[in-house]
């Protein structure tokens, strides 16, 4: 499999990359790890005239502390997120989700910015980014803006980036004291992609649930927040009964995917079961 | 097939055909080639390739045919090499992205004269059948043992999850990696 020929640019700075993107316009695609984009190009599902390789822009790498959490550069690989002591301490849910992505080679090369922009409806990151209320930072020649995860994923392989914008970082708040998170998925056997992946972040206050945030991937497109289930948990006692009642609402109001991997009915059932399990595990961790 | 059809059409309109052909020839410009210099198994390599040439094709064209071409879509791991010490699928990296980088193939891990413990154990314990997955499998195992010198069997399975083998059923591969880890740990212990 050989992709159609394309041009190649390797800017050294973000400014240079933005100028190149403006010059090439819609005919350009941004390349980082390439483990999603290159298979797409080989399958000839996209025909960019030029790839802009942002892989050597130092400003886009690295994980740093911010006032309330972490800033994770777009080029940070899944392995770096998975193994980072900073991420494991501040938002272990994100590290857990990163560790469930694909296989070793994919986690070594794939990046958080690339995965988020690719917006595969069965990818693992979206569930965690939604539950963590992450903010995706986009830069353009006009400046920088933050896009909440809930607004970022707009459809299958579609995101809220405007033409000329590059995703430069992901910002996540530190998970509060008394909180616990868990990411569980039913993976498609061959690919490892989620047929249903649920990220849950539960915060306790006394014996009751102060808040619960639930991101679901693989079940519908795009990945979504299970808000009905979240609402059903707020203020409720941290009991198995309240988890079960809330989990029953995990696919409420969504239009489930239906394909040869799993029927819509099965996906809805998985969403309920995995939401209950993820909530129970998150709760267990919140109790420490 | 497509060429045959074109010829037929050309024969039917003999006058127009040459003009069309020359127009096509003019429209086609071969893709620009980029100079690429990098290191493979410690040796400096210089090459030239269009941007859409994968690192896998580039390496094989340069004679590093120990890097196997399996699925070309990042699923099978047969083309696994170390890029600056990190295991990647060479099919999902562009050749131009290797500029200035260090590539290690299975031949950089050990040689026939001086086998690496992983290679030795693969042979001793029958972890090789057809052999096609072996180079990628050994590179993945090498990286795993760099990160985790004494992995559990579950961790070994996770470490080679990106490498498919259609012969062995994996059991002997896992045995070999486990045995290699043991040997490496004991030889390290002896040295210190």
C-alpha cells in the first residue's frame, strides 16, 4: 500500500507551521506520529497535497504543571502520558486511558494531539478528555483559543478546529481530593478499538457523591458525556443501587452505532454495564 | 487492463491520440525527492526518496530486508524497528521523518556470531516457525525488556500485543522472552 504522492514540509516553529498551513490551506494535513494519518493516506481515503510535519517543534512537546492542573503538549505520546509521574498524580484517569490505546508501537508513536484531532469515534482518549472536562488548545495566526472537549468532538473523524488552526496542547485540571477515576472498555478483539469505552470520574463528599462525570466512546458518534446518568448521581449516596440506577441512563438520548462489530442494542447494553463497572471502580478508588 | 482500453481508444482516434499523450506527459511531474541522512544499526546512511515513501520501503530498498513488510497499516508489527530507541511500525513512519534519527533493526540487536539473549532463546525454545514475524517480535521484546527487565507473562503479552504471529500461538514466544529476561538478569547479576 502506497499513498498518493504529497509534498512535505517540516517547520521548526509553530509560527512557521501556521504560515505553511495558511499558505497550503485545505490541501494540507498536519502530521505528527502518523500512526492514524498514514494508514488513512495509504487507503486513499484522503488526498492531501502536502503534509506539514509538526514532529520537531519543541514548543509542542512536554508535560508541564499549570495553576490548576497540567498542560500536555500536542506531541506528547500515549506512552509518555501513560508513564508520566505528573499525569499519574494529577489525573490518573488520563494515564489509564492512554495505557489502553492500541499496542506498544502505537502508544510509542501516537500523540495526544494527533489522536484528538483524528477524532476516531472508537478512540480511547475522547472518553477520558470528556470526563476530565479537558480543554483543547488551538493556535492560529489570530491567536490561541481553548475548546472544551464537549465541543471539540463534532462527528466521526470531525473536530471543531477551524481551517488554519493547529491543536497545540491539551489542558486538564487536577482531579480534586476525594475523587477517583476509571476507564474501562470492551475492545474490538483485533484492533483494540473501543466497541464501548467508559471513563468515569467520581468525587465524594462525606458518604455521598458530590459529582460524577462520565465520557463514553465507541457507542455513538461522536463520543459523548452521559449527562443523564451524571445528573442521576449528583448528591446521591455512594451505594451500588444509585450507581446501577444512573448507569441505566448511560445511553439515554443517543443514537447508537450499529455495525458488524456490534449491534446498536448490544452497544447500549455495553454502555450501561461498563458505566456501572467504571463508576464502581472510580468510587472504590475515590474512597482510597 | 486500463492500459489496453486506452490503446483501443487511441487507435480509434489516431490523430488526437499523440496530442493527448504528450499533454499527459507534460502534466506529470515526478514527486520531489528529499535527501535523508540517518543511522541504521550504527552506520551512517544517505538516501533520497519522495516524501510519501515509508520508512519501511526506504529501509528495504536500502537492503535492510530484515525489516519485514506485513500489513503496511500498523496492525501486524512485522516492520517494527527502534527509532531513537523506541519501537515503532516502520510502515507508519515516513522515510523523511527518519532524518537525523537512529534506527535499530533486529540485526542491530545481535548478530549471527554474537546473538542477543532474546535471539538465542527464540532459537533454543522453538519460538520461530515460519520466521516472518520474528524480526519485529524480537525488536518489540528488546524494547519491552529495556522498559521492564523482569516482566510477568501478562506484561510480556501486553508488550508484544502489537506483533502478530500466525504460526506459534505465541506460547513459545512468551516462553523465550521470559527465559531471555531471566538470562539477562542473571548475567547482569554476575557482572556486578
